[in-house]
C-alpha cells in the first residue's frame, strides 16, 4: 500500500505531542485545540469529530462522482448515418 503523506504527517505530530504531554492529558488536549484553532484561523479545514470526517468524505465522493458524470457527458456522440 502506498504511504499517504497526510496520514504520515498526522501520525508524526501525534507521536511528538504524545511524547511531550504523556503525563498531562489536559495539557495534551489543550495543545490539540490550540493547534486546531490556529489552523482554522489560517483558513484551513479542521475536522473535529468522526461524524464531521464522514460528512467531509461523503461530500468529496459526491463531488468526484459529479465530475466523472460531467466527463462522461463530454464524450462525443456518434452520428447516425
């Protein structure tokens, strides 16, 4: 399976934060919220729950299906002789 660079980055950050805040869960989650807030402020999408992630994936799949349908509609039609 091909490595996903986004997942690799998420795991790297998670591991780094886990080492840094291993003894203090409150500080760990406060730091996660601080990072998420900074990302949102910078205009980037932040997913805060599994339900939100499922919704985002479903929206992307609908958009891909729509684009595929548009591409199929762009095929030239055969003229009847």
